[in-house]
C-alpha cells in the first residue's frame, strides 16, 4: 500500500448502542504489546525517554512531539507525502510580533500543534491511517478493566454524565497508562499531549456563572460538573486498577478528563482516541479532512477536497454555528464561525415554543451578512403575541405547524415594528452585558498580568 495514496474500500455504519455487542480490537494483545514496547525502544532518544519517570502534566511542561512522531511511525501509522506536524500559523505570527504574554501563555502558544501538508493532496485521498491496535477505546477499557457497577449507577443518576460511560472508562484507561510511566505502550503519546486547558472543566463556578454569557456559561458549567461527577465515580474503581494516590490526585484526574473530552471521537457508539489523528485542529468554514473507518476498526483521515501544498489540515469538531459549545468543550473561541446563537435565553420553553424553533443551533445571527435566522423572528413574535393577543399567538402557531406561509408572513408584517424593536433591545442589552462581563474579567486577570511585567 503506497503511503501517499491510501484508499478506503470499505463502507460502514454507526450504532448508538453502548457498549456495542461487537467491537473491533483496540486492546493490545501480548504480541501487540510487545510490538509497542519494541517500537518505544527503537527510535533515537528512546533511552532518555525510558529513563524518565512519569509524564509531567504541570501546565508549563513541554510537549515531546518529536518522540511521539517517531513512535507513531514505528507502530505502523501511515501518512501521505508532505504530512507534517507544525505549530499553528497564528501562534507563529504572535511570536514574531513579540507580544507581551506571560511565560505560561508563551509556552502554550509555542506548543499549539496542528497538521499541514507540504505537497498537494487530491480530494478522496487518505492522508493518515492509524491501525486499530493503537486506538484507545472506552468499550475496550471496560472489557479489560471490568465494569464498575457502583460508579455506573452513580453516573446514571447524574444528568450531565449519564450518557458518558465510554468517556469515563476511557479516562480510567488513560489514568492506568499514566501509572505505568515509561512502561506504558502509549507513553510517547501521553508525553506529547497539551498540559494547559481553558475549557469548561478547567473553570471555576465563578468563571461559569459570573464571567461568561448565559449559554456558554451554562455549557461550561455542565463540563465542570461532569468532571466533579467523574471524580466521585472514580473513587469506586478497584485499587488494583488505580492506586488511591492516582484516584485522589485531583489535578491529574482533571488533566486526563480534559484530554479525553478534547481529543476523543465516536465510533459505533464508543468513545475513542486515535493517536496522531487527534492532532488535527478544528476547521469551521471549510474543514478539509474527515475521519473514517474500515471494517477492521482502522482509522483514516481522508481529504474532502483538493488541498494545495502549504495548507493546514483541519477536521470539524462540531456544529460551526455554535461556538459556545466549542468554547465550553475545547476551550477556544472560533472566530471564523459563520454564525452564532442569538443569545435569547428562555427558561423552561414550552413545547409550542420549541416547535416554533427555539433551539440554540437554529436561532442564529450570521456575522458576515448580518442576517437573522427565521427562527429568531418566529420565537420573538410568538412571545410578543402571547403578551398582547393570545388568540393571534395560536393563529401563528397553527400557521407555523401546518406550513401556512401566507398567514404566518402576514402576522410578521403586521407586528414587524414590535418584533424589530424587541430584537434591537435584546442586542443592546446583551452588548451591555458583554461590556460588564469584560470589565469583570479584566478586574480578575489584571493582577496576574501585572505580575509578568
């Protein structure tokens, strides 16, 4: 198989059930484990790597990308010609401009790694193949470690974690690998991971509730609460799997939790992390690679379009119209997103309001054109009519659900002044809230910035 043109030949489907009744092997057999150990010791610099102890997960620690890159090649990862791990262009520009940042911020900027190509790539061409025995799997971890019934019962009762059992077992597996130190087959990958995270799980309750707008604050707080719930459930894992010192090490567990949720993807209802494929950064407007799988569970990254040499290779992390979710989960603000949630927050929306289109993924402001999605107008008018004329509100609702465009449009025309005024008032109010939040954030971070001057 030629590395520059690895082609997919297998179609497959996804399943929402978990754990899957059948899953392709992501566990290491004894022979596979031996292969990993051989690969770990076969590349230059391995002796110094093996002589080190555990991964340093402190925020200022450096990432050993070169060792991971060589390890991946030794373990069977195949790449197209020109595939490169590089620092992101934005970070290079900031370094060149010599902006004043703290030592921690500078370290973070310097180690924001992505993927680029130095050669042209054709649409449909596979740029990366990762064999299934390198892939970390929540399902396989549960099978290897054994179910933890008390932890599962606890998570099943908690609304922010009940559908996240694969991620929980994936976290247990990574903690187990961390305990093994250099003896872990995944040690080079662990030592290449980011140490600093700014997503929801890394925030405090004050940050979520006082320094962020309502939607992103709520999403970030869900991430924070899920970490707390995972940490509690982790205490029920057998000490033969995880030591008490590992389970009780909150900073370590928080780091691994962030690793899981910022780097895992889904395959057949499972949560998996694919070393090397997890290096693709997010692309909002035009992601140019997508993750696919073959019938044996091997992972491929395939170009979705022709990609010229010198381009970054990016995958889509989620809905590009919901930068609030991306910020809460991954810790970055996607300024390239073509649209954003209009920030109209309604507590306990009725079933009728939901049918009218109240949904953060649909109630959008489009930043390039200034357009407002139809759902925003519909929801605003529905609310206004509820206050001034409930009978007309029901006329609007029936027209919406029956597809009576003419009646619906007539009501919009009749009440346009009221809805447009309400929308402008919402925007003005929200801008004032943002100004207040920005001032509050500045008051919080200003002392730490002054420390670095």
